[in-house]
C-alpha cells in the first residue's frame, strides 16, 4: 500500500491531512433533528426501545444495537423515532469536555429518542466513522468552544452543524471505522479486565479486614459464639458490647429549612455533608462549604477525630474528621471511649457494615436510625491488641494501595492510547486499509 501524501488542512489547529481527503462540515453530510418527550418516570420494564440523553453518558459508547430502556406506545407517540445509522448526541451535560457525546444507533428495531438528544441522520458518509470522529479530540475541542453554560452545559444542533473535520472517501471511512471498532473493542475488554482485578483486590481487602477485626491476628486461640448475621465466633477474651457502650454517639444538626438557604453560608466554620464522607477514603481532609454565625446557630460543631457515618442516601459510609466541623442530621458522629482505639473502631465498623444495614428503616430510601445503630454489637479486644491489629491493617493497606495504583495507571495508559488511536485514524495520521481488518 502506498503511503499517504499530505496537504495543509487550512485549519491551524488540525495541521496536515491526507492529500486525497477533503475538509468538510458535519451539516454537509446529512440532516439534524431533535428527540422529544420521555421522562424518567415513563420508563418501564417492557415496551418499545428508547434512549434518554443521560443513557448516552452512562450506558453506551460509540455504537449500540440494544437500547435498555423501554416506553409505552402512548409515550412513543410524543417522542421522535430513530433509525439505524442515526447519530445520537447529548444536548446537555455536566462538563464541557463531555458535552455532545455521540453514539450511533446500529439496529433495525423501532426506537425513540427523548428530549436533549440531538439526532443527526447522515446520507453521504459512514455512520460509524462519523461516531468515531465526533467522539475524538478533534471534535471535542470544537464542542467545548461551541458549548454554553457552566453548572449545566448545553450545545445545540445549530452549533454542531459547523464542526469541521477531514473526510476520506467512503470506502476508506468504512475501513477506518471497522479497524477502530475492532481495536477499541480489544482495548475496552482489556480495560474491563483491569477493572475486574480492582474489584477482586477490593474484595480480598474487605475479607482480610473482616477477618482481623473479628478474629484477631492469632487464629489458634479459643473462641466464643456470638449473635450476628455473618460472624459466628470471636476470640474468647474479646468483649462483646453494643456500639453505644464503646463510644459516644451524636447526630449532626442543621435545623433550618431549606438547608441550602444562602443566608447561612460563607463564614469561617467548615460544614461537611454526606458527599464529603462518601467521597473520602479513610479521612475527611478538606471541605468546600462553610457556615457563618447564623449557620452555626442552627448547627453544631464537632471535634477533629470524630468518626462519621452517613445514615441517609449512601448509608453506612465512614470516614474520620481531620478538623473541627459542623454536619447535618444525615450524618452520625462517634467518639470512642477510653480504651478504644479510633482507627480500630473505624476498621471494625467497616467490617460489620452488614449488621448496620440490617437495622435500616426502608421508606422511599434506606435510612439508619441512631438508636438502632447504638444497639448493634461490636467486638473489642484489649487496647494493646487493637493497636497491633491497626498496625497490621495499615501495612496490609499500603501493599493493597500500591497494587491498585499500578492497575489504575495501566488503565489510564490504555485509555490514553485509545484516545490517541482514534485521533490518529480520523485525522489521517495513521493510514488504515482493509489489510488491517481481521477476517
């Protein structure tokens, strides 16, 4: 195969393109339309296939032949039908970098697109090739420029139509699309295997955490039976006590409603919420919200070293506060009694989460009750043994974190290569022909 000859693209940020490719705008290759209707409440288990704009971010990538969501015939009548080969792009999102994410619908099954889905129906180009183009850095750069908004980002068909890119002849588009489809699928499978490794490592860590915080480091010593959902026995010399007997329990406080009233914020007092607990690892070391004097008057300050647990939304998440702060009634704080090591308490609460979950009150969402939490049993070795277990877990955790960091690095390298490969192919920097395609 002869190598490409190149020519200036006429676009400063693009550079040179293959001589036989042409520069084009998206609008010259088909027509735009919009999705309509379909709220989340109208999604059902059976019915006609449908896609919402949020699905494009969370469920699909590049192409899909199977739409998970279903709607009724009545809902379909107020929506927009899509067809095989249609490009579906997100009209709104959270970041400029993700706005306008694209997936090509690759099925003959009747389906419909909801509001905030921009539909592009190509009639003079290969749909799969265009999907790779519109998800490439080449298009992302332009979509960032064309997007509007900060908290909620929007982009419109009137702007997407102006996206420029180099276009090869149709047969070459098909070769490139098929090559990228195979290559990215292999990369995606490798990435998923790496993610599965992470899940396995986390499971092994949790198993070890349960073992050492309920059985100790010496597995040969005599044991006693206990009444727990999953723990059958603990060392005989350990004390079996209810949570309320090993620490003080106090609930967060913010009595004013609505809680987001701006008059109560912007002062000098740190204010954490459930997200701070859920998104931290072992420690809460930073904050973004603060209360003023008025906010403090309807809340309560808790000291650094408080063990925090979320009791609403993502229940049972744990972390240790590293600074004095206020928090709302969706968080419970624990302060260990004398003879109880704070870190050991954190690790054991992580290990016995299932017992906390079993006390949850289920309404529209699961909630933990402070009284029920206090009555859960925990298992306390002597202080010296607690400290030995904490030291063991710290050393074990360090090894685990190194393994996870290594795998995360491998995943990032694979993702970067995937992105680079798509860019090189759709800009002609990498030459592709049918010789690259697997039979």
